[in-house]
C-alpha cells in the first residue's frame, strides 16, 4: 500500500508531502492541489512502467505528459512550481513511499527540445495495477467503443465491454463484494447488483459486436417492460457504471489501486452516500482507493461504512486549501464511531453559513415589518 507522496517543485507544491491509507479522500476548494496529487501519481506510474518496459535504456526515453494525463496541458514546463525551492539538479521531483520503502523520481525538461520531459533519476518499484477514472467520463451513448481488456479507460467508455470480457473469462470479485445467496456468480451480475444498491433496482443487458468493435447496453428498471438505451436514462447511470466495473475489476488480485475523480457527478445525495459506502467496502477488501471529491455525502457514506466494518483507521481525509502562497493539507482521521477528528474552516461548512444568513434575513424581515 502507498503510504506517502512527497512533491518538490511540482505545480502548486514547492515542497510538501501527503499521506495515504487504504481509503484516501482528497477534498478542498477548487485550485487547492487535489488534481495535482492525482496527476503526480499518474506520472509516477507512467515512469515506473517506462523503466520496466525499457530496461537499461529508460533514461533515453521522453515522456509525453499530455498522454499521461489524458488531456492537453501544453509544454511540460507548466508542471514546474512557480515558487520553487532552490535545486539545480532537477526541475521537479516526486517521491513515493510504499511499506516503508522510498522510490524517488527526478524530472528535467530537455533544453534542446522543450516539449520533452526526461527522467533524470529514479528507482523502479514492483508494478501496481492502476484503474483510473477522470472527472470527464463519457455520458450516455447508443453504443460504446469496445477494447482495452485489461482495465478501465480513463473516461470509462469500455465499462460494458469489460463486463463481457469478465463473464467470458470467469473473472470473479472479492468475497465481501459478492452477492450473498445469489443464483449467479457472474461478474456482470455483481455489477448489476451494486448498480442497484447505489441507484435503485435495475437490470443490465449488453452485447458486443466484435466486427464493429462496439458494445451496446440496455437498461431496465421496474418502470419499464423492456430495456432502453442509455441515452434515455440521463447521465447518472453512465457515470456510475465505470466506477462499479473498475472497482469490482480491481477487487480480484493484489496490488490494485483505484483512483476516481468526482464520483458524485450527476448523483442524488442518497446515491452519493451509497457510492461512498461502495468505495469504502472496496478499500476494506484490499483495493487501495483514492478519491477526489467535493461531496460531503461521499465522505459521510464512506465513514459510516468503515465504522460498521470496524475499519475506520483505514480511512483518511486530506483537506487541502490555499494558505498565503502555499497549500495547507489537514489530515482528518476517522474514529471507530465514524466521527471526524477535526472540522477545519472551509470543510463542508457552507450549508451552516447559508442557513445562518437565512436566519439573519428572517430576523431582519420580522423586525422591519
């Protein structure tokens, strides 16, 4: 399990470290560094794979940073902190600690070819299977592209195809995630069951056309007699399905990491809480889960589930906020009763502020009548 990430001169971090648990939630205001932490981890894993694949020649390779993140950011010099520490050996550095062992990576930008990011120094670590879903997941479609049978793609488009692959290969899920007393042990049945647990009763039917390399999905609930295409159901189901598929996919095996941005997108608070419980159960089953969220319901559902499992010590909330010219990270623990160890200013307190203002408006209205 990843214990800690240290960032030096990377984006908004001049020199900071952030700790992790089985379930780590990144929370905080916009532009507070949450996505930067995820991007740092993505860069580390890309670098680690490069070292494993290229062997002794890894130092001759360049990294396409736009490919690593899955979107355009321009030249890699945008990754260098604007208030850097003084170090002439590298442009920025990332350091990962796992089970007490540290793996460090130093990066420099090629002076002759400024679009090339080079790894100046690094130490590879044993491979970890990473399932990553970004915030811009694909919405409802009549059909989705099939492909990439080894895990979820970053926008979740191949979720239905992975269900097909898992069923055909006999892939299972971790014991606590399986449906007790179920007549079917198929992977797709487990997906359907968890989709129902999060969003409400539904049935999923899918078919892959291998000639066209597409997978079609039909969704049925108690309100309809026949399944309908995803474009008739709104965004919630299409945004949740990849998370459930990726999570269950990661639950079978060791050294698996699931990273999800904004799992609450397009969900009712009830479903957000259920999503938090699902992510907590994944972490309890051995998948290291990292979540970036703006939802208190995700956090509340997760801490309720962890408390019920008597595993609250496996959860950590890192609340990130701007402080002068730096980022302040508050590590919030969860007690055995599911209570948070602190409630920093700005940490999901907007509802209380708004209600206080409404009370003041009401009082002024009464007195001025």
